[in-house]
């Protein structure tokens, strides 16, 4: 099942007797567990009928014992096993999974990894439970995820606002969701979020950020790039060099893919770069200033700067000076 499908069933009051939620992306697992924990039972019934256990502090026989209890003055018993990846002996669950207690909702939150599906117990679980894999969202999918997530919360955003969030918040969906929740306090349902709102309420500068830096380099605007570099130098904690280098490497490596693409139409580039159409304009502009050879040199400059920032062949140059030197090389190579 999919995350929206499971969540919709939960909101409709359709609780399955057994859930096995696993995968690298903790956000979806935590969201489903939180909803079950908050809504499967009324508040007054939780003290007798809800148990929250932790994989590192319990064992499977104890979990099954909790799951086989009958509810007291409630419709169901809820047993939630957090950090289930720390459980060792799963085999006892096999028989229970084949015939789970109909009045129990048993949830396993198995985060950051995948179970060994060669084991019989997990094969049984895949058929006998709500068996959901929470797949990590890749960096090139983040902008679309943010846009869709904001729509789900009842408002929309300009492409630049989405890109600002994507470039600044990374791929931690929990952090992104937390930051977007702040916007619900200031933006009315159906409203539009722009870069000014992002700057005021989340603290990401609309003019001095990595998104604007890549834009300046795409157009070989050295003056603008230097203004951003000076801002970064005065705010090193908010703009660490390692993050900037990662985002620049991502941009120029994609640009190298675009430069080598046989189909340079809008549709062809969107497919090759795996980006939303509104993000293509910057790459198209950059292609007028960089060819394959110059992009190969840029990738080399980025790798060299990364190594020097880690102390290789560099003992005295600060991160601010390294970035200034890098920007000069990229624009004036």
C-alpha cells in the first residue's frame, strides 16, 4: 500500500490488525505511527488499552503477549513498537501474523533499514499485514515533494519559493514539514507563499542563498556571486562551505548531463535532468555560457576546493577565501 492510501484508511477509521512499516525514510513511518497513536483510541481509553514499546528494551514474546490482551471498555488494544529494527528474534511473530488478534492494532516501526526478506517471518508479514516501505526522497525529487506537500496543507508556492526551500532544507522531510508548519500560522488556506514570506518566517534570505548563487554562476554574474559570498562569509554557521559545495556540484554535474544530452528540447532536458519544468530555465541559461570542456574543469575545481576545505594541501586558507577563489575560477576560467 501507499502512504496516502494507508493514511486515508486510518482517517476513515479503518484500522488493520497488523502494520509493518519499514524503510530509509523515517518521516512517513513516524507520521503513520503518530496518527495511530493519537487516533486509534479515545484519550480516556489509552491508559488501559495502549502500549508503546521500544525494540531495544523488549522482546517479541512480550510484544505478542501485549497484542493478545483483550480490550477493557474500548473497541481495541493498540500496541506500538518503536525502533523495531533493534528487535532480535522475529520468528515467534510468524504464527501470530497468520492469525492476528482481531481486536488489536499491532504496529512495528522498523526505521532506517530494510528487513531480511529472505526470512520466512517477513514473507508472512508481507502477505498478512499492512506492509509498507518508506522510500527515501532523492534530492532531485525534493522540490516536487515540497510543492505537493504544501498543496496538501492547503496552500501553494511560487517556483522560486519552492526552490529556496529545496536548496536550503535538504532532504530531511521531518525538518521540511516542521518549517512548512510555521507557514500555516501566517498564510491563510488557499494562499500563496513567495520568497518574501520564506525570508520573514523561515529565515532563508531571498537574495543571499545557494539558489541565487547557482543562478549567478549560471549567468556568469561575478559581481552578484561575490555579494553572496560576502554574505556567506559573515554568516558561516547558516551557510557552511560543505553545503554550498554539495549544491554547486549537484548543479554543475546536472549541467554536464544537459550539455551531453542528444535531445536538448525542453521535454528532453526535463527527462534527462529529472527536474520540474519550471527549474529548467536556469540550466538553459547556463548552457549558453558553459560547454562540456569548461564544465569538466568546473567539476575539477569543486573537487579540489572540497579537498582543501578538509585540510588536504591547505593549512591556512579559510572557507570564505576558498569559496571566493572557487567562484573566480568558475566564472573566469
